[in-house]
C-alpha cells in the first residue's frame, strides 16, 4: 500500500537511487511523537468503526482501473467505498509498479472465470445459429476428407468478443476489497490521517491479503509494513500464516497474451482456403511469429522471477525506500512531517521483537509463499487450458460445418481432433515455450545474438508442433481409418502433455527453491 502520512501525491522514485537511507539518517534530527504514533497503529484496533471501509472489485477496476493509475488524484473517489464489518481481501501493491500489469492481473483474477463461461456460452449459441442457417458461411476445403463445406467462424468470433467484453466489463458485487486510494480519503487531511492510523485494524479485519508482486514491491516501506501487519495477526495454531496470497503481476498480461495468440492461430486456420499443405504452411507461419514474441517475453519473465526471489532471500529493512525520506520530510506546503521509516520500524519491533526477526520471516516464510505461489498459480494445466479455449471454439466451428451437411463420421473425427488440439497440441506448444524460455533466460550482451536465441527457440517449438501433427497423419495412414487413427493420437498426446506439465512444474519449483 502506498498512502503516506500527509502527502497528496506520489512522485516517481527510482528504487535503485543511492544515498536515500544515509540522507534520511542525517535529516531525521527533529523530534516528533514517533513512539505514540507507532503504538497506536501497532495495537491494530479500530477506534471508529466508520474507518473500516471496502469497495467491490468492479468499482476499483472501472474505467480500466482508474483508481490504480497515476492520475487518479484528479478526482476524489472516496465515495466508491462504504463501511463494512469485514474485508474479504486486502489489495497490497506498490505504486511504483507498472499500473496496467496490475490491472490486467486483477481483471483475470476477478473476471476471468465469468469471461470464459460467458465466451463459451456465446460460442455455442453462435454455432447453433449457424447450424440452423441463421448466420451466413463461406466455402472451405476440409483437408481431412478432401471435401468442400460451408463453414462460419461465428463460434470463434462470438466467443472471443464476449470473453473480452466480460473480462473488462463484468461487475462482481459480492466480494469486499480494500484499496487504499479508494478506502482512505486522499484530500481531507483529518480523514486521511485517521485512516492511516487505523491501517493496523483494517489489516486485522481482512480475511486475506492479495499481494500484487513485482520487483519494486519489496523495496517500499509501506508494502513491507502491510505484510508485517498481516503476518502478525493471521497465524493459525501452528504459527503458520494463513490468507496471504502472492501473485506476480506478469500473470495477467501472460494470460491475455496466450488467449489472443490462440485466437490468432485458430483464426488463420479458419480463414485459409487452400488444401492441407497450404493450411500447414499458413498455420506454421502464424505459430512461429506467436512463439517468437512469446519466448522473447517469457525470457524476460523468468529473469524477473529470479530478481524477485533474490530480493526476498536477501531482504533488508535498511535497503527499503520511503517517500518521506526522499522528500526530506516535507509535504507539498513545505511543512515537516513524521518519518514513515521510524514509525514502521517501531511497529515491526513491537510485533516481531526486532527488525532482524522480521527480516528472517520475510526471507524464509514470505519467500516460501512466493515460490509456492509461482508454482501453484503460474504453471498449471487447468490455467493454460482456459487461456487456450479459442482452440475449442474453432474446432467446434469445423465440427458444426460437417454436422450441417449430415457428415456424422467426420464430425466424430473432428470432435476427437478437438480434444487432441485443445488438451494436447496447444499445451505442448506452450510448455515448449516455457521450458526453452527458462533454460535460455540469460540475456546476451549483443542484441542480435539475443534475438537469434529467441528465433532458434521458436523454430524448435514449431518443429515439435509439426512433428506431433504429422504423427497424427502417419497414424491414420498406418491403421487405414481416420477415426481410429485420431483416437490413438489424441489421448496419447493429451496424456503425455499432462504428465510433461507435472514434471515441469516440479522441476521449476526445485529450481526456485535452490535459486
């Protein structure tokens, strides 16, 4: 969380700028009742129930997360929150992180499931309209049986369109969340000060804390304070913290990118008018372009993960940054303000006994939670299948085209191919991108050489996908029957993919723990 004791605006700060801590120690010569302020916050009580406020995710994310973007102070948004008896989820984040990555992650978390369900419903409805002749189609050669049928891309188009709309516009209203900029008044200094003094009580009344983790998070004093307060009040009988959810902000853009990539690949399959060889060439070109961009991004992602884990395992209170120290403890009016560092440090001493004990907790417990979160949330087969759902819709469009002309046999074949592509071939492609990006994460000093590494990795992924696709053709030729050949190919590829994903997640977890 980033609200400060008096300031109205948070200027950009370079977290790597040297000399901030030493300058703070030189400037903190004036005396203020630091202990009294820290004692009031550390008690984690609410002197006024009106200070426990929350909002709903839809209000916090309206206008593409206006409340999370830099210029949100242009308009007071305190009215978007209301008093509550408990907070379901406390959103903890750094204001120095990239806003759009946080917003996309929150949209995926709170609207993702509804978006996929709505998209699937819209796709099925559009397919039904095409089957009944209420939507137009166009002739397309089907390479499997060598026949030309009328096909319509309506399942894919409707599914993608509705999914995107629901992702950005869905308004869940049952969850009560705390977002500092909405739930703490930003202009009324008396209300703002009261809200900040009550932050301990707000943390105590929060059932869970969602940490939007990225490299600057662990460098900010206020985010450190929030983790400290939550860990202090949310431990079970065994002394283990509960309710702390750590998710990297890269997850949101990654999920959206995979969805859009799957849509592009499958749209190229639908719009290709040639025979089997032309279709293979067209899809191969699209797959290569998508994989090259994806691998370039993923290599940066894995370097980013290494940086986050390293920061946690080497965490130190002394290296954390505070806005008040950067501004020489002066607000915009030129008046002196209390030092956030001294207040937060005193609170942590009251909660954990010493700074060293808290640092040890972050290095061990918080670091372990992050690693488990990365393994559990980032690389799951179910998460990937949901992101690749456009593959299901395009296969559905091809299946309906066959059913429309009464071609039952090849409709069954198309259904089996659907499962093989959706649960096997596309996940294999994504898994290969993840594995190669992880192994080749190191950035080369020469830009051309670095791009050559990405191109080489993308080429290997394309070769793998083509090999598996050609395997299906070979099996059909060997058994002499399309249905039997695809029934042999699809389950084997899908099962192998699931097993490979499980092996990969375990290996990746061991790498994070050892790193």
